[in-house]
C-alpha cells in the first residue's frame, strides 16, 4: 500500500466512525496502524467490558471471531462487524461444540470453566467463562469439592492447577502461536541478555512458564513492563503487543521471544493478522462482515459470560 492510500484510508476510517457512531475495539495482537486508530485497545476481558458498556450503534471489532462474537452476545441489538470474518483461533477450533456436548452429557458432574477463546456454541454449553486475566479468581470461586473441566487451553489449565492447587480435567487444546516458543531458544537469549526479565502469556508451554519472571494476560504483561524498573524484557507472546510496550516505555528494550523455527513469523497470530487497514475500512463502509447469531444461542451463551462479568 502506498503512503497516500494509507493516509486516505486512515482519514476515511475516522470519518466513517463519526458517521456511523461506531466504536473501534482492537486487541493488542492487531497490526500497529489498527491499534492506533482504535478507540480502545485491550485484552479479552477489557474488550468485553468495553463492548458491554458502549453507547455506540456499531461495534467494529478488530480482533478474532470469538472476541467479536462475545461482543455480540453482550450487545444483541447492536451491529457488530469484523474486518475479516475468517479470523479464527486455534484454541477455539480445538474444541468443537459436538465433542464438548458429548463430554458434558456423559459427565454431568463436571463444572465447565471455559476460556473465552471458544465458540458461542461451546460457551452456551459451559457453566462459566474466564479469560487469562480473571481465570485464577474464577477457579478459586468454585467450591472445593466440585469437579472441574477446564477447556480448551491445556497450558493455561495446567498453569491454573499449579497456582490454585485445584485438580482439573483439561481439554487438550493449544494456541498455535504460544506453543511455538521453546525453552532452549529462550534460555539462549536469557544468557545473552542477563539483565532482561522474561515475561510470558499463560498460553505458553509449561517449560517456558517455568523459567518466566512474570506470567499474565496481554494487559497484565503491558502493566508489568510499565511498572517494573527493569530496562529489558524478553516477551513470550504474540509480537503485536510490542507496539504498545514500545509506545508506553520508549526507553526500554523489548526482545520478542523467538519461535522454534526462526525463519518463520510464527510469533505472529495468522488469524489476528488477517485484519488489515483496508479490510477495516471496507467493513465500515459496507457494514459487513457482520456477526449474527440465533437469539436462543445468544441467550444461552450470555449466562456463563454474565457469571464471569459479575466475578470480574
Ligand atoms: P488476552 O486475553 O491475554 O489478551 O489473550 C487473548 C489471546 O488470544 C491470547 O492468545
Ligand atoms: Fe487464538 Fe493463539 Fe491467535 Fe490468541 S494468539 S487468537 S489463542 S490462535
């Protein structure tokens, strides 16, 4: 895209935003230009909270499908659009609603705590939703003798078991981005940068989390680098977060953790990066792709999301 086109697109998006009375919500893994145009950039929980309280007529969700779907469930009467409707999530894909329902029917004694990275259909079959920033609190709120099924991220689930001391049955899903970070490569960077702190998202593998100085959701990682006096951080999560880190702390150094295969861009989420400035403009111009869901599914999926919101 040439400079003029890029400038025009940004201008047009701002004009459309006013005309539509729209709010642009963006996740930290979106490309920098999209983050800069957004009214709000945040982690999954913060984005849901923003979606729940907005007065805008149109919610433009620059993120992946499950995030936009959650915004729709929280705002059934509003129009929710997404730049690329095919922007999915490997975690969500790893937990098909049919299999999840089979488990639930066979084991009704389990209380289903489901990570927000899941489809509306799976949410509708769950007892409570959580995000990486409130998961510990949600697990701790469940009575000790209650059996728990945690889905779909086994890494986050294992991490929560360690933190809370609760045994849980884990769905076997992973994130294609976070499972790429390998301990050996990170150890090497740590040796080369002994003054750097390693910070990681809980979707990373156990071996990476074991050597991390801090573990948290995207917003918690951002808060940590702002508040910690260290000057150098190795960041084990999707590389898009570095944009806000550099903006907030221009005097600090951020080293993206390398994926297993250093020749690929595997520390970028291919789903998140399907959204582009051009697609953002087009979706606002055409008011599509739009997130639509059957009313009964919205009603069912709202219940476990509301339980989460009440506890957050
Ligand atoms: P956060 O809620 O921490 O932003 O995580 C969302 C996500 O998809 C991480 O891969
Ligand atoms: Fe899903 Fe992983 Fe992408 Fe997050 S980074 S949206 S968990 S595939």
